[in-house]
C-alpha cells in the first residue's frame, strides 16, 4: 500500500483554514451587531406628535442674504471678495 507523508504543513493547513474562517465569521457578526444597534437607536427615538409649523419670515435688507454679482454665490457677512470667483461685491 502506498502512503503519502503529510508533514507539518499538511497537518497545520486545515487548522489554519478553520482559524481564518472563524475570524471572518467573528468579524461579520461584530459588524452586524454594530449595524443593528444603530438601527435600533433610530427606532427608539421619540416621534414628535405635532408637526413643525413654518412661519413665513419677512425679508428685509438687514436679513436678506447677500449674493455675488459675478457668480451668484452666497457672500459671507462683511466679505471683501467672493470666495467662489473673487469678484468684489458692489
């Protein structure tokens, strides 16, 4: 009868494969628990019973957003130049 000597690598290879599979399963379970804990936190948030009311605001010169005449981008309060295109506001 012909027998093959497996050697140390032949004996350890199945153990290495099982260890790698076990680590992979552990990481999958850990990621699933982390994902499901985020979902349950969102489910447990209290739901507002009254919808938010939107009241129209009066637009005045003081609270009117400033817009760049060059590109139409929003200008910061007290801006000397536009952050987008560099145009000096008028």
